[in-house]
C-alpha cells in the first residue's frame, strides 16, 4: 500500500468517527468506564500493597550489645549492620538514651532510679529497620550471629500477619481486576460489534468492489485506536482528579489513619506518567483490536 | 467472458438451485437473464461474484476459474467486474463523488487519475450537478446512475446488473437500460438480470430464461427499437406485471413464452411471426 493510500484510509477512520458519532460515543463511554474500573482496581491494589509494606517497615529489630563492648567496636558493628543485606536503616541508641527511655517508660516507679546513679549498666543498642519485612526473621538471626550482640529481636508474628494480609489482598485484587477486565472486554466487544454491525452493508460493498481485508480493516483500526486513545485520556483525567482528592482527604486525617499505613499511599505525581501511559496504550490497543476483530464476521463475503 | 460448464449448485438444505447449467457469454455481449422468483437467477449471480462455489462444474469469469480461485485472489478478481444492484448499495456516509472514487481508492489508483476519471464517469451518467450530494438526497433513478457510474469507473470487462430497474419508476427503467446499452456499445460485456419483461421485449438482444435451476431458453430476439406510445407502454407494463407473476415472457413477436420454455400465446394486435 502506498503512503497516500494509508493516509486516505487513516483519514477515513477519523472521518468515520464523526460520521458515526453516536456509535463512536457509545464505544468511547464503554472504553472509558472499562478503563476506569480496571485502572481504579489496579491503583487500589498497588496502594494496598504499598500500605501493607509501609506497615511492615514499622516493624523493627531491637539489637542490644554486651554492655562491656567498647565504643570503637560499637561503631564497627554499626558499620557492619549498615552493609548487611535487607537493612533499611540503623539507628544507634546509646546507653544514656536507653536509660532515659526506660526512665520515661516506668514513670510511676521513678523512685527506683534514685538508687541508680549510673547508666553504665545499660547496653548500647540499635534500632534496625528492614527493606523486606518478609525476610525479617533471617535478618534478625544474622544480626544475632555477631559476637557482641547480646540479643536481636523482632516480631515475626507481625511480619507473618502482614505477609498473609498481602497475599490475601493480592489474590482478591487480581481476581477483581481479571473479572473487571473480562466484563470490560465483553462490554467493549458488544459495543464494537454493534458499531460494525451498523455498517455491515458498507463492508459488503467494499468487498464487492474488490477491497482487500486490510483495506477494509485499516479505517476501523484507526477509528478504534483514536476512540480508545481519547477514552484513555478521559480516564486519566478522571483518575487524576479523583485520586488527588482522595489522597488529600486521607493525608489530612490525623495520626490514627497513619497507623493504618495511610502514609504509604503513593502520591499521584510519582505514578502519573505510568498511569497515563497505561491508560493511553491499553485504551488505544483495546479500541483498535476490538474494532478490527468485530469486522471479521462481516468481512467474509 | 462468462462461461458456465455443467454447473450445479445444491444448498446445504438440499435445494437444487442450479442443475447442470452450461452457458457462454462472449466479450462485448449484452444478455438479459430472466426467470421467476426462485428460478436460480440469484444463485447464478452469487456464483459469478464468487460469493458461493458450484457444487459441480466449472465457472470461468474474465479468465478466472472461480472454483480454483484462492480466497486471497478474490479482491483481484472482483476488480475486473462492475456490479449494479437493485437496492443501489451506495455507502450512505459518502457523497456521489466519494462513492465512485472509492472503487479507484481500492485499487490504489493515483490521485491525479481519480480526480480526472471520477468527474468523467459522473458526467457520463448525467449527474454532474449532484457530485457532492449524499445518496439520501438522490432519487431512485439518480442512485442507480451513481451505482452504474461506480460499476463503470474501474473500466471493468464485465458489468453484472442484478435487477437494476427493480427499485425505480418504470419510465426511468428505460433510461437505465439505455445507459447500460450505451456502455455495452463501448465494448463492456453486460449481464442484466430482470423481472421486467417489457424491458426485455423492448430492447431485445440475447435472452436467457432460467426456470427451476435450468436454462430453458437462450436466444437472440430483436427488440422494439422505437419508443412506445404512452398507451402501448401502459399495456406492455400491465402485461409484464401479469407475466411476472406467472414467469411468462411476452416476446416482441407477441408470442408468450412460459417458464417451462413453451410458447402458449398468440399474436397481439395482428403481430406477425418472425
């Protein structure tokens, strides 16, 4: 096919949108709703995942050293911890700080501390957070293996709970996304079929005058792609507005919501490029393919 | 050139639509195909368009053996034909110009050629003033002219016209056949299927009568060349309409040909035997 021929067919595809505006609008709406349903479910899943991971990161390993460990060795151990696998942060807690923390925690028994004038009996320690909460047990054991480490403890139950929660959320989310995708494909397929059915005679005429299948399909392909692209753009702007509004509302909530991991909700700015790309590419592809596949039944004349 | 050699078509329902039909239409011929409903005319058209395949026999159109024609080659074959349908089959969203130019677009013709050729064929069918009109804005006769222009624009070797006058006023039917005759004079083979026996009688030429899936009559008859006076035309139309119900044809020599190929009529107004 010559370039001028393709240009003509592409123009035909765009003109067809205008000429068949009611059907094009129906396809646009169905694509838009489908993209929003699947996109919304996917974003909800990603954020749930991020929130659970965020909660997991609050799970930390408390490391206590032998009180006789010298300052130089403490620094060496800190450096060693920082280079270990799966370590996110290492915070040094000195004997003095540990002493003060304990004092604060046992406020009603403050009198006890009148008899202790030194914090030297307290161990130096570290508050260690991990990258992957799933491997917290291994990391704890590894830290426990360092000679001067008197104790390294974490809460594997929390890790286990969060791991299980993530698994369940993932299964549910994927099932919902798959179900919504199937429903969307059925809706899109029916709409494009109706759109093509309305023009079946046009396709037959094209066949009678000797048009090849690709000649007939190209305008439908372009038409579906352009409609899908605009549906993708529409879905992006709706998502942008709704997402930002929900994000703002949640962020304005107090610390209570943060305890549920709301602080880990992904800001839209961070993902907007990917969301836009996904909507536009998927919208265009589904629109184009749906349109072309629907012509198959009528093209065999 | 169209050639059917011992062609039979049996549908999956068991109906024998064509039964051992042999027929040859040479280049430059003008042939009327007549017959009552269900006689097998539509099946023959479908065969010639390669919409269906023959159950047995050989169908050759414009040098293509349709039984052996691969699916991929069908568009190439159809480009050697022009079609005119009873229901016009114009694309409603395209103007007269676009409907006709579309055929040339299909064969990837140069834009320069399209811009020259399309106005030319539009003027041939006398629709210059309707170039930018949409099919909805045209009368039945005008729509059929556009369909003829579309069939003609590709300069096909053969034009198949399936009841081209079926949806237009009787007086316009003559104009349409005249137009097809004019195209035939330029060397294009025309195969016209019709129910309208007065047209056949008026124009004459080769007449092929299909009845019960068989060719029962295939002869050249001379037509009444002069335009019939108003009252004679009305009478001819009434006869044609009556004949259409029975499948009979009133021949120019006033004999009445029945669907089984027999002659049952006598002279009308003292017409002589030929």
